[in-house]
C-alpha cells in the first residue's frame, strides 16, 4: 500500500521537494544514501527519513545491491507521466 505525499509538502521549500526536483530532472539516475546526501548537500539521517516517505508513497523505488540501498524514480508513478 502506498502512502500519499501531501501536495503542500511539494510546494514548500523542503527536503522532499529537493529530492523530487533532482530525480525528476535526472530520471535514470540511481544513488545510494550517502552519495545522494553529498549531491544534495543534506544530512544523511534526514535524507533517509524523506527517502523512506517518498518510497512508501510510490514515487521512488529502491533496490538493495550488496550493503547499499539504491534509490531511483519510479517511472510508473502518475506524477512522472
């Protein structure tokens, strides 16, 4: 089951918005947590929380490779279309 991300979250200058803007402008990119934290200049702990929220909403999906969890935009999400 997916949890919707409230629209007002996307309108504010927030971490979730920064993550979405990055992935919508780089749709094929896959990054693990620390790599994305460096790219977006964000605290990894806060970024982890927001990535989990976006993943549970169905906007992002993840794949475990070794000990790293990679996040990528889920192209089947209606927002992407």
